[in-house]
C-alpha cells in the first residue's frame, strides 16, 4: 500500500524533502514506516527515542496500524512559543 | 470576529485577539506576548523561522483551550501563533486569557504557554551569528500526564 510521509524541521532537512510517498507492506504499523525511512536516511536514527508521530493529523502511537492513503507525520521535539 | 485559535503567517495583532473573547462578566484580561529574542544560549540571534504541522498545531491549541476550561471553567482563552520568518522583537505568539478575576486569567495564560511548548507541533529554526540550528524542546505527547501536571504546577505556583 502507499502512504504519505510528512517530515518537519531537522527531519525534513535530513531527508531533503518534507513530503514523501512510501510503499508499506499490508499490516504495517507506524514504526515499520519509520524503520524503512531510517534505512534510507540513517541520520534519522538519532531521533528514534525523541520523535512523536501522527496519523492523518492526529497524534498516534508507533504501534498503530496504517492504511492505504494515510498521512504519517514524524515530529521531532517541538519548540513553539 | 477573529477565531479563538489560529496558526498564521500574518503579523499578530493583540487587540484583534483580545476582541475574539466574549467579555460578558469578565473583570480581567491577561495578554501574553512571546517575542523573538536577540540572544539564545550565548548566541547572537539574527532572526527566526517558525514551521508548523498546521492542522495538528491548530488541534493542539484547541486541546489547550479545552484543558484550561476543565481547570478554570470561567476563563476564556484565545491563542494565535505566527509561523514563517520573524525578526527580533516580533511577536511569535499571543495568548489572551479573560476571567471574572485576575488570578485565574494569569494562571490560565501561564498554563497555555507551558502547554504550547509541550504539545503543539511548531519548531523554531534559529539563525544566529555564525550559523543556524533547529531548536528542539519537548517530545510532544498530549497524553503525558506528568508533563500536564508540570504545566499546572507552574501555572498555579
């Protein structure tokens, strides 16, 4: 299945793009999508413990299942204000 | 009437944000401005660029309004966060808290800025003399009860 990945701030800089289309196997969870990104962009691995994730613009968990067409966002530690 | 919460590239207008609040029965409005500071951790800051995951950032602001209402039912909150490039002295965030009495207006305003820094997906890219860096603060998790308690503790100190 095909999902859209959104990356922000330093994560976007590492991948060189803030929006990627990725293939994920049926039954994949958010973590599997992250792991496939890390395989392509090893520098992302430094963020393994500090990122948050969102599915379709709602905070989610790495164990959440993803579906065809989902927008999966990976968020480095935030710094608004 | 302006919306209570917004993520915008436009210059923030504190009077307009205050005017978003219904002031029926209100005796105090606390307005907080967050400004772009000219220094950070010993660096001379030249300007900042803010980025947001806009739909989720807006949801985050709305969640903070809901949380504040649960704690201070008489308080009304409006919060606008600016994104994009900002110069030194520009307001990046405006929080207006209206309440029948001043104590709750101050507390809710402080709670709101602490929660923005914890859970709203916005990032600042700092351009300083000699380089640039993405500022990374808190791992965002609205369900983290410890973080929420900490924001309440600071607000009520």
